[in-house]
C-alpha cells in the first residue's frame, strides 16, 4: 500500500479506537505549566507527574516565581519523580531563560524552545502542540519509535529521522494527534516487550501483526 494512504488508514483506525483523538494526560493550565509538567514527565509516568504538580503549581505560579528560586527549593515538591534534581535544574534554568530572553512568555517556536535548558525537540513539540495548538513538528517518544517501526513507517530508531518521515507523509493538522495516538497504542496494545496483536485495531493492516 502506498505510504500516504497507509498512514491515512492507520490514523483513521486509531481515531476510531481512541474516539477521535487524544489529548495530553498531563494536567496543566497554560504554556508554562505545560512546559514544567513535560520536563517532569521525561522517563516518568504522566500519572506520577500529575500527583506532584497540583501542590507545586499552588505554591509557585509564574515564570518569575520559578526564575527566582534555587533548584533545591523544588526538591520537596518533586522528589517522588525520577531524576528530580536535574529536572529541578532544568525547570529553574528554563524559567530564567524565558525571563531573560523572551519577556517571561513561553516562546512559540521549536528553535526558541530548544534554546532553553532541559528542553529538547520532543518537549518543544509537546508544548507547542498541547499548549498553543501549533504543529511545527511531531513529538517522538519511545512508544512512537516502537509503533512506527512495527508499522514499517521508519526503519530507524532515530527520533528526528522518524519525525521527518512522518511529517513527509501526513498532513500538518494531524501532527499533534499522531503523537498522542501512537503513544496511546504503545501504552495499551503495541507494547515494546509484549505486543497484543490479537486485540489491536491495526492487526489487519500492520506488517508486524502476529495474526
Ligand atoms: S498489530 Fe501488533 S505489531 Fe502491529 S501495531 Fe498492533 S500490536 Fe503492534
């Protein structure tokens, strides 16, 4: 099947499975909270992040609040999250960068976002898509890598190469949704260590299906 048609069918089936699309499960209000939650979620579960952010966001609100802190002052709020010390440094560093270079407003381009400490391309894509509704790229995480590989979309585990490939065969308006749909499938069905092809909505078109 031609690639663009194949991915169109994949997305149509996934939207049927996940009722039209997915949104981030990270609780947030506004772009700054989305950036903080996304930094905290690296190699951690969203549910775990959602347990710590309510008290953190109650205590510290604005970019300026965080920019004025020392990273150690965040430890008590986020210590149940893996890598919390380096994440605290990233959050405070990002706040200081936003205050200094972007007038305390979260920037709206990948180039500007990745200039901040602790912000990589995946985090930038997540923030742009989920906080601003801007599709400049596609956030690729480990689930997206697994699902893309099994679907035969990309024969690489390089996130940027997978992102470029997906961008070349899909419509821009779909980019934010692709990431959420692939993550959802990777979490509940196409797991890295145990795929569940029998119950997968893609089983009849997936080249890696066991069925
Ligand atoms: S059919 Fe199997 S390998 Fe293919 S996407 Fe579904 S779970 Fe993954």
